[in-house]
C-alpha cells in the first residue's frame, strides 16, 4: 500500500467524512445526502477511471454492493467491516462480469502494528480517536456511546489502567 492514496471516502456520517477530508481524502461522498446512483461517474471524473481497489470498512450490508459497483474492472474489493451477521445483497454477475477479486480481511497482521506505531509517532498519519475513557469501570459507558454516539464522536477507546 506504499504510495496509496485515498481518492474518495464514501460514507453516511458527515462528521467522519469531514475528518477524512481533514486527513487528506481527495473527495468525500455522503450516501445519506447524495445517494449512490452518481457515485461511479463521480469517481471516474475524480481520477479519469474507477479505483483499482475499494475497501469496505463500514460493516453495513449496503456498503458491499457500493464497493463492488465503485471498483474498476479487474479490481479488488476488500471487505473489512463486520455486519453482525446481516446479509449483504450482491449481484454476483457484477463480480463475474467485472472479473473482480473479493477478499475478506481482519484488517491487520502483527507486523502492521509496528508500522502503524512508527507512522503515528512520526506524524505521517493521524489518529481518528475522538473520545477516550479512562479505566475499565467505564466499559458500560463506552458501549452506550458506541450504540448512541454523541455528536462529533468518530472512534472511542477505553484505557484499562486509566
């Protein structure tokens, strides 16, 4: 992924999309406001072609067909988001006719953590953690915030030894 770029971040959360733009996404597309019908054309206009790779990390079943529609023929769709066993509606003809590779990923390998730590330390990437709770006694509050995020929350962590 060295040299990869985030041409467009697609999502439904305006706060997260704004943060993606702050962190360097070249464009954002809010499916809650803009729908999905013009996304492919928008991506082509952005880079003169559809991206070779689409990474689905939302975990919402509706994100899978959007990723498949948004990637170039011969491209790769990486599925990282867990849906809680909800089914995604996918037309397998789209995968076959576009000759796509679809991969599942648990998001990282052990060596990735060393690289990420170095990138965060050097300032090459920025954290998306917006909320921190100190101590495991705040676990219930953390779960409630994840279920019903307060305005502006992107990611939450609990520091066990707060």
